[in-house]
């Protein structure tokens, strides 16, 4: 596997750049929305939480198990969310895409579609992965549908896998894309991105229930 050091992935609408403290102010403008954290172990409700989130991501990067990104709106140059390659297994050539969130106004637009396209392309075409994993809380049907729409296949459920801060147990639904499936998945994502472009890729007000992968 190659390209484990930090990389920048550039698209038409978004740029994924190495997450750093320089993104703190931009992320603070969108991160403190309780709806973002209802079905995830991650909890960002204050500046201290956001600082801890960034430091944890950077520590995982230093340990060689993750590559965290800030999702930057190319039109404004502002960070609007974050995502990550995690659980990197170089020997078995697999990686997980997750820890992904966008500010409310940027959900269900071209931003998420293009971010996933950039990351999957990097995983299969530069990191030489043979498998990319994604997961979602079993109860988070919106996120599960969003993952399926990306072209990933559901594999099963890990029951009572993670304890949330409020004590609730998460059952994780796992999905994957394999190297042999990537060409058709890429074509599907490119079609979706083109559809977004025809419909207008700029953020629009939402009901707060946008997909959260």
C-alpha cells in the first residue's frame, strides 16, 4: 500500500486536505449542530470537543492508522466538515472510509458525492487497496441508504459493538466495495455527480436530517 502520508485530493466542488488546527475556526461554524451527532460515537458540542476531535485524528495519523481530512468548499475556501481513511491495514490492503460529517447546509449536495468519489479513487488507484469498508449505525436508515447509493454492498451487522456516551449500544451495519467492483461504482458516482451539477451543486437549506456517513 502506498500514499499513507497525508495527501490532498482535489475535485471540482471540494478539496480534501490534511486536517489541522488551521481548520478549527471554519469547523466551529458548522460542527455544533446536535443533529450531526445523534447516531455516532463522535460528540462535538463545544470548542473543547472540537479541539479533542482534531487532536485525536492527528494522533491516529501519527500512529499510521488513519488519514484525516478537512472537507473544503472550493468556492469559498472554507472547511465545511471532515472525513477520514481509518483502520488502515497495509498488509491486507484494506481501509475504512468514515468519521464523515458535513455542516447541515452542505448535506445532500455534490459535496458528499464528490468527496466519496475522490477517496475511493485514491484508495483503489493510488493506495492499491483491494477492499474499502464503510459502516453505519443499524438504526440510521438514512446513512445506510446513502452508503448503498454510493454502490457499496451490505455484508452484515456487528451487534452491540460500540457504547455511546449515553450508554446506548450501537449495532454497526458493515458495507464494502471491492477492487473488481470499483469501475462500475466509479461510473455510478460520476453519473450522480453529473446529476448534482445539472441540479445545482450549491448548498441549500435542509431539514437537518441529511445523510451522515
